[in-house]
C-alpha cells in the first residue's frame, strides 16, 4: 500500500541526507520524494511516497520524528489530501498527427510549452492518476524525453 | 586577542566547563591541536588514550558507571574514523556521549585534504545528532545542545565536528542560553489513561512477568521497579543490558532471558499471561522469532522512545515516557498482590535447572564465583563473547550501574577501556573487567593509559587460546568445522601487562584463583590476571530452535 508522508523540517545543510539515509538504512522504500521551501522562513517541506503496510508506515513516521531537524511528520491519507504531480514530455510529432495530439492535450488539460518544427514540449499537471493517464495517451507518439516530479501533497 | 573575544578552542573549553565537565578522554592530532593547546591551560583533566577507539569506550564506560555524560575527542580523518566503533557502541546501548572531532580548515573541506574525512556523513546513522560547525560563534550553542541531547530522553552519542580554523577563529563567548530545539521534545511523563489501563491489566494478571532492559537510568527508577516487582510479587527476567537494573539476589529474579537465557526465565516468558516490558526494545537476541514470542501474553511496553513501541513486538498497552515516572505511578495505583503458585512454579524450574559446574582446574565460572566471594560489590565490565554470557549468569549484581557490557553492538575490545573509564568515574568502587583473550588483544594497548594515569583497574583475561563464541557457533551450526577460531598458545598476558607498566599475575590452578584475585584487588595499580582456562567449555543454555523453549542445556 502506498502512503504519502509530509515532513516539515529545518532547511539546513545535510537534512536531505539525514532523511533519505534513514529510509535506506531502515529498509523503507522511497517511491518518490520532492522537497521545497514553505511559507515559513528557514523551513522545508518534504513529500515522500512510501510503499508498506500500516506498521511500516508507523515506524517510518516515528523514526523520522526522532531526527532533531524534523519538526513535524504527517501521514496524509488520500481522502484528506490534495495531491499533484507535474510532467514534461518532449514529443516528435508528424505534421498530419498534430491536430489529433492537440485534441488529446486539451482533453488532459495539458499545454504546449515550446515547439520547434516537429518537436513539441508538453506539460501536464494534475492528480498522479491524471498524469499517468496523459503519459499513457502520449505513448502513441514518439516520446523523445519525459520527466515527472514526485508528488506534492497538502491536507485539505 | 581583541577585547571581549576568545578563540573557538577557548569557547569549547568554556562550554565544557559550563556543563560541569571535569574530564575528557582523547587523542591529539593536527586538526584538534588548537583545542589541546587550550586544554593545557584549563582545569579539565585529560586522559590520553592509546587509540581513539579506547578514548570513546573510556568515555562510554565513564558514562555508564556514573550516569553523567562522557566526553571524548579526536582529530580529523583517521582520528574520527577510529572513534566510530566506540560511538556506534554507545549508540546501540543508549549511552550518553559527546564526541568532539577536529576537522580540516573550512577552505579545504571537500578537497580530499590531508586527514580529511566526511565525519558527520559517516556518523549520521550512529549518533542521536551531529554538527559540522561553520564558525566559532556556533560552538557554544552547539555544545550546549549536544549535552542536552546526549543526556536527555533516550540517551545517546552526539558528535560535534569543528574545523581547525574555526577553533582558531575569534568569537564572542556564548551567552549560556538554554537550548531551544523545536524538533526535540522527549516525552517524560507517561499517559495517565495508559497507566490506568496497565494497572488494571496487572491487577487481573495470574502469571505476570517483568522484563527489564538497559533503560533504567536513575536510582529512583531502580527503586520503583523493585517496589513494583516486590509489591505485586512479579518475577523479573532481564536482558543482558538490563542485568544491573534489578537486584539479582532477590528470589523474584530469574536471570537472563532469551537466546542464552536461563530455562526458568524463558519458561516464564513462554507461559506468562501478562508481560511488562520496561525500558527494553525487545531485541532479537532476547525474543528469538517474534512469531513465537510469548504466545499467551498481553504485553505492556514502557519505553522512553516512541519508535521502540511496536517496532519489534506489538504491545497491547504502550506507555511512552520515563520508566521511573511510569513505574512510580503504577506502584501508587496498585495494592499489593501475590502470585504464590506462579512464583513457586518458576522457582522450582530454576532449582531444577541450576547453573552448571564445569569440569576443569581453572574455569570461567570458578573465576567469576571467586571474584563474587572476594569482591561482591564490584562494578563488572565485560568484553564480548562466551565469557560475557558466563558473567551474566555467574556474577550476580545488586546495584544500579554495576554490570557494564556492550549488549547491542557486541563490540569486542570494549571491556578494558570501558573499565578504565568506569574506574576513573567511580574511584570509590572496585572495577573489574572480564575479557576473553580475543577481545582483550583488540584494545590491550590501553593498559598503558591505565598505568600512566594510575587507574587501579583489574582485568581478568579468560585465556583459552580460542575465540570461544565463534568456536561454539561452529560447533553448533557448522558441523564442528573449526575455522580461524584458534588463537595459538603464544601470549603470556602477565608479561604483556608488566611490559606495559601494569601488574601481571598468572593463574593455572584452582587453588591460585582467589589468592591471585586478592592480590590484584589490593595492588593499587592496574593489574591483569592471566586465567589459563584449561578446559574451554561452551556456554549453555543456548536456544537452537524457533522458540525460546527449543534449547540445549
């Protein structure tokens, strides 16, 4: 089972090492990790998706809480969470298929960020399942490169 | 020097003095020389170890024996990496330690400079917290926090890494403000509702057992535990770390439980209907397979570290907080009770499975029993191996902080330096290290430190020319194919001791044991007794199967 954990911590050098190192040495698997600044000065927020049952999750939460730089840890349940992911996709699209791709892009609420000849760079934002869906639909085209962020989450 | 300003090194010394530190174990090197230059002018006593690992174990032994925080220092690079084993030992046994390491100057960090190593990176997994300081103004606050973290909540080592140029930099002396750590709030008082629920379960228990671990840190907690066990008539078993946490001569004490546990103790766990686990983490050496652990018991788990609750064993009633407080509350809420049939049954089991008397002229049990007769109030410090388990079985202790051992990490070489640290901390009590010949050889250079500092510690070397525990495991699980456990019969430990400035004695006959021990205890100087074990024997009981009741005796 997947869990989304949100961590509020001090923004100090090495805090990423402390957090990611804890996951690896305790045998917890990180599915995705994203980190950024918050509205609080000197504080960062991590959003980490982990795989495991409730017992694993409880250990993860408690071990994280023991790190001195960690101020608070939340387990965000999907029902109570707003989750977003962002993806960038570079597609090589033939002239006669551009109209069709544009339609798909509109359907998944994506945008063209840049284009140069047959090369389009697209962006999609949404719930992780929406991003999955969009990437699936783009598979019919020649994807040159693609990347997606880990998910970020806040409680409603 | 500018007016009102001091060097970083001076700030370190002032911060140590502010924490009432009067003793530091260490080894100098290029990067921490500014600190040594300052220590020479300070009133702090510095004990020069002969290897940084020794300095860490000494500080750890000092902490375990006194309840204070031990302090050690080493230089950058190899100095810091040599501390690592000692720091990890303290971490696994929750011992309060502050390690101060020198680091290369700031402009060299990251350049693979001479004697540079990523000390904070290496020690993240084995410290409660660590610091790499970037300017001298941070020293005072970091050290105040380090001592607060090391000595509060679940104790543990904290490392402060200070670049050489930071030690030389001018700074304003710290204001001594109390530490403020937003992310650190140890829970000390147990939840009243949980305590009430636990009391109800204890009251209804028919076959209760207390498991005590290494987290009994204060005399108050020790007394509260004794009061609970005696008031409720509950048998007590201990982990290796918890051996010193309950009076061993009390009839309710059933001894060590677990992998090398006494039969009565393992029986108690297997048949208990209620288990009160106090300051223990239910480690794998104790529980064996958690699937088969205590099949009939409802478990109450008292521990100061919330992460230990539910980590290895699911407890029905977890209570997070200081054991002294929680046990005190339980004692206050419970009227006295008794379980005569249950206690009698377990005591009968203990009588039916006594400790074996081993055949042989000089055996480890004989030495330990002789020591107990001559010096019942000794602080016993063990090394790691077969003798360690023998010591747990054959040397009862009846006071808090009297049995010091590397339980979690199982560090061979811990015994002698830890005993030196313990003796320096408790000069009023006899301190005896019991070591195997393997482990003793790993850190025996610290005899020189004991001789120079005139620390009258006694080391008993159980000299059987083999790595006993390895041999025992190869005997039990590797078809008696003995590999690399033979140490050869070449070392004369008495002459080794003499050559390192200590008294050396040799015991080859039963009749020589007690006279030699008497002489060693009265020597007034560090003394090594080479006990020639003539018939090496395995230590039993030993669990060989899935449950604690699948044992060989």
